[in-house]
C-alpha cells in the first residue's frame, strides 16, 4: 500500500493495530514511530541488547533484540496486550546498527509461540542486509537481495520510508501478510493518504520508488555508499573524534557528551553540538539525544537516553569525497575546542510532540544561582574562531 512517506505508513499501522493499553516492544525507539504508538494509546518498551546503549562497544549486531527482555515483557503484560513487535533494521538511534538474521529468527520463534506479529521498519533494511553479508557467518556468499528476502520472510509486515534506501524524494509503503488486516489498512490509506493505488504520491514518484528498489540492492551501489560513510568516520577517528562504533551504513554518529563534556545533559549537548557545527561551517546535522527523546508523557520530565548523539547523515548519490573532507575538517575543528564550551542551549519554543522538528533554542545565560559565571557560550567561541 503506497503512502506519501514513512510516517504515513506508521500512522496507518498504528491505527490498524494499537488500542489504549497496548504495549509495543522494539529494538530501540524511533521518534515518529513512537509518537504514533503513543497517540493511539500504546506504550513503547525498549528490548534492545545492552550493547546498543554503549557507543564504543564493537558488537557487530547492536540492533539485536534481547530475547529474555522480550519474553519477560510478554509474561508481564500478556501476549494479548502486544499487537506486534517493532523491529528496526537498521536501528537509527543506536547509530545505524544492524540486527542479525539469527537474532531475527529467535524473535520469530518466540513470537510464534505467543501468537504475536513482527513488523519490520524497512527504511534501511538494504544496508542491514549488507552488514549481514559482511559480518554474519554463513551469509557472505548470498546476495543482498537474497538476504533482504530472508529478513522479510521472518516478519508479518513492513513499513518503509522510500526516501532512504530507495532513493526517492518522497513516498513510502506499508505491507502486511494478513489479508483482512491489509484490507483494513487499505481503507485507512484512502482516508488519510489518498486512493489506495497511489497513497498520496504522484505517478512520477511511484515510478521513482519502483526503480529505487531495484537500484538499492545492487551490490556495487550499496558497497560504495557504506564505504563513503566509513571514509568520513575514518577521518574523524584518526583525529581522535569520538564516533559511535561500529560505523553504520547511512551516517556517522558523534558522541556529543564526549565532544562537549562540560555541558550538562539538561542543556542538551547534542543539540548544542549540532548548532556549533552549523555556525562553524554550515553543515546541517541532527540531534539524536534528549531533545529527540522528548518528555515522559506521565511525568512531563525530559527523557535522558544513554546515547546523546549527533547524526551526520549522508544522502545517497549526492556528495563526493571532497565534501566528506570539508565535513571532517569542521567536526575536528569544533571537537578540539569542545572542553572550552561549557554552556549549552535551552528551549524558547517547545512543541508538545516531536519537538526536535520545530523547537527553538537560545544559549543558556552565563549565570549560576544569580552569580555571573565565566562560562563561554558555544556560539561565542565559534564566532570568535570564525572572526
């Protein structure tokens, strides 16, 4: 079922399956996925392995589900309260980390015992398949397309943003095995997206998605993409910049708490680092930390995930090696003065949902408990550097 983009698929999926009181386990949250789950009355539960929360762990499949944690949750809330397990491949907020086929098979075996569905977030499933080919024993001789098919065979449905692996400017899709559930979802596509034959997309965009799917599984194509990301990561690592390990396939993730160690979590180190990079060179990165995590709907307090990251996402077929060199130069320059930046940012406008999209910030005032403090602001230091 085509939709205008990935979050359209998330909306249809959540409206089809989630009811108030539902519990949805997953291998780390994604921002738009979780907000759709919560808006429909569900509660997300993180059941990813512990290594995923350690930016410097070299575990090859940090996107794996903790099988014991998943089964404990099923026992705690009951299988009837779990409409599906949400499996991301790769896991964006862990640093673009893949899930192994062996682990996905374990999830399948467990959910089969309890009659629970698995829904795959397939936005970057092609790069996940590539990492399986490179890292998982027994799969090096298989094509990316074959591995991708094996991944899908272990699930009951998939949602995809076609703006990722499929190269499209817009669009996405939702797929389900259950004919009755698919018919229900198809009707919701008509309500929220457009007729079920085009899902809010123009004919040109439908054609682009179709061709993009074909292109995305070509071996040379995905190899070049992953190697470009690895090149940027290598430049940064050689200069001592703390980068999430292992390096993912679509972005380089910076550990903002390590780059800006003097900034308190309440002043959003990752958001501050993203702002500093933009001031330094015009590079547009994105925060993946406390701002993205939002507030706890029950307490209203900020969530503070273990990972406080800045994502340097690399669009497919856009940048050259010289562009990567420019990015590396800016990140290295900022990282060298990171310890001198001791005050971060605070909200001046905070939307209720998905605040990282439209939130507005200002530097935290250089005052502590009513007493002026010599805390150089991020913008002050960078502007001085540029001048």
